[in-house]
């Protein structure tokens, strides 16, 4: 297996783990919030949050490290982002991925300062969810773009 293929595999697996976690938090927990007692949801969200803080940095490390390897492989396309559909979509995908990294850093700062609660937390998670959906769509479209 080439280093590029390994990077693709690791990037895909980490992306699945990250996107799945974000999907679970936004869609599943968001829907469950209306049907469960506040105290129970608070305990569940706290436990999931603690686990996410332990696991997600490692997932993101693999995701972004593998992404850097893949970006380096496509550095020629990235040097001319308007030259092809692939290059343009890859550039947008990277910009969104950097925005997600910024969201994650913000979440960690807010968590440490005790500001990651309620509405702010839900909005941050929803924003990351929308970013992740766009990144997944772009990832697929990059290999379909013939312009």
C-alpha cells in the first residue's frame, strides 16, 4: 500500500469517526433532548462531552495529518485553484476543514472557561455539522467535476 493510499484510508476512517460523532450529537441527541428529562440529558451530554474531549483530539490529529499528506500530493492543483473543478472544490473543502478546526479550538476554549453550554454549544455543533455535510459533498464532487 502506498503512503498516499494509506493517507486516504486514514483520512476516510477519521472523517467517518468525526462526522459520525457530529451527526450523533446534533441529530440524535438533539432529537432526544425533547423527550428526556433535563437532568438525564445533562448527565448524558456531560458524559459524552468528557469522552469526546478524550477521543476527538486523536481523531482530528489523524484526520488533519492525513489531510496534509493528501493536500501535499495535490499541491500542483492547489497552486492553481481556478484551473480545474477538482482544484477549486479541493480548495473550498480545505477552507471549510480549517473552519472546522477553528470551531474545535473555540469549543475547547469555551469548555475550559465554562462557556460551552446550552444555546452556544448547540449553535457551534450545528455549524460544524453543516460544515461537515458540505465537506462530504465536496469530497464526492471533487472526483466528479469535469470542468
